């Protein structure tokens, strides 16, 4: 399985994540990918390639133009306004306020394009986000060209990002870009399987009205887990997309017996959808030792999950999402890939 990876991810490393009222060292940090790269090497995944630069046409087809301009210029505007910290949103267009009037002031604009305040924008964020999206796009091109599978080692992650919002450590929706690439490459129907602990609200939002892209997710129930306001079981898609969204929220302390049953339900949905290709939003924060999640999967469970996914026998692009138990992130991620290769 070819791995797509760019060193440019290092350009995004905020000093602060707003957590419990404090600015802490972000969970989503550059060393995450070092652990994954080391494990990939140990396990013989030696085909690691730099992605081609992002295709700007595809990026603009996916995202709001004002949002892209904001991401590109936010840091400079923030500094020019005299702010001394990192770009962190603090005001939001909340219930009954104006959601379609981007303010001129950069502090207001940050909240206009944000969905949460834990995620800071810094000097290199835009370049890093582009490189992450490029990994997903190149991986999808590789699979569209006939490879059975590919792994996009994306950092920063993408599944919380919508066409016009950042947050939850995400800026550009890597999985959505990969899905559109596979569509252009000839796959008529795409399934996105999101096994990250957190609900992939961004991916869901992007495809909510689409009948040609299935989105299925297992995640911590919104009552108890970020992103709190989406991922309920009754969110099933709308219009042409009705029935093409499948959410399985699960409660605190859920272990592999229940989790794997939910996975089988999603895989059944993907089978009935008759997808031609699969994207896996591969977060491994369902791990029992993850510091910001509450599922109880063990490292071996990730291999079994990979085996189950492989049985779909679909061309598959894996996009890295979350996973914050740093010492185990390599083992858990590569376990999914190895399980997949055993059965696919
Ligand atoms: C991103 B991905 C910690 C709360 C963290 C944001 C979580 C983003 C997860 N105090 N809230 O889905 O792994
Ligand atoms: Zn997550």
C-alpha cells in the first residue's frame, strides 16, 4: 500500500489549544505522524511518496471562496491588527444572529469561519492544510489509477471541516476531496466510512444532500462528545441524499463488541448502497488510552476492524484523522492497514 506524506505538515504547530479554559499544548501535534511513520517503516510499508501540489480547481469546487481567502490571509491580518497571540475565534454568529454577513474585522471574521475555539491558526497553517489535502488528493488519484488502496498520512486532519468552517483541529476536508477525486476518476458511487471517535460533521455536511456519496460514522454520542451538535442517529441526509447518511452514536465506555457490531451495520449500509469505492476517515482515537475520547478499543481490535473493512473488496483510500495516545498511534493506525491488506 502506497503512503502519501508531506513534511509540510510541520508548518502547522500552534502553541495553544483552548481546553478547559486554559491554553494547553495541542493534542493534535506534529509528533503524531512521526510515530506513524516509524511504525510504517517497521512493518515494511516502504512505498512513501510526496503528494503532487493540490489542484486548486478541485479545492475551489469543494470550498467557499471567502473561506479559502480567509484561511490564506488570516495570520497576516491578525498580526496586522496588532494581535499578539495565535488566531483563535471568540465570537460566533449564534442563534438568530446574521450568518451570511462576514465582518471586516479579523477577530469577527475568525468566528464567522470557525465552528469551535480549540483550534488556532498560525503562520504555517494554510501551507500545512494544503499539503494535507494534497496527500488525500494524490492518494485518491493513485487508487483511481488502479491501485487497490492507498494511505494518505494527513495532518492536520479534515473531517470536521465543512466547505466554509474550520475547527476540531481541521481546516480542509481531506476525505471529501478524495471522494470527489474518485468520482472524477470514474467511480459513480462513493462510500465514506468514518471510524474516528468524533463525528465527522464536516464530511456529513458536505455530502448531506448528495445521493451519490454515502457517509457512515460511529462516534461518541453528541450528548457527551465533541462536536456536540451533530451526529445524532436521526440525521440521515436530505433530498437526494436521504438515506445516504448513517450515524451510530455510542455512549461512554463502549468496547469492541458493541463497536464492531456498529461497524458491521455501517459496512452493511455501504454494501446496500453498492459503492464503487471507499474512503476511510481513519482516526484511531477510539483507543482505550486516548486522552480525549471515551471508547475502549484495544490495539488488536484495530487489526480486526481493518480485516472487516477489507472484506468490502473495494478500492480504498485511507485518510488519517485523529488519534492522540501518541505512543500507540502508530501501532493502532498500521494495525488497521495490515488487517485490511489481509482480507482485501
Ligand atoms: C478532532 B478529530 C479537549 C476537547 C477537544 C476537539 C476535538 C477534536 C477532535 N479538551 N475538542 O476528530 O480527532
Ligand atoms: Zn477524533
